C-alpha cells in the first residue's frame, strides 16, 4: 500500500485500484507520468502527467501489481 513509508514509487510500476491499472512511465521528484488502462498487459495508451501528490491520492487504497504475475 502507498501509505507504507517504505514504499517508493518507481518507473515501470503498475498499480491496481479496482478494475483500473496505472503504469508509471516517467518518474521525477515532483511529477509522475502514467498510462491508465483496464488491462495490466496493455502498454499502449495516452500518457497523463500529474503531480506526485495527485498520483498518490489517485492510487490510495490500491495495490502494487507483482511484475511476475502478468
């Protein structure tokens, strides 16, 4: 969970919240770029850019998808 102080956002991570998946495509100190899909295996999609704080709110309550599971 993102609430864990040890959890770090990283480029390439996929977060799941409900039926939505958020793949981090670019990570910087203040900005996150991500792609939103309903399938964790899809890599296509529009890149959305928001602040890191907004992204954390977006995925609050979500779970980090294990890369080996898809």
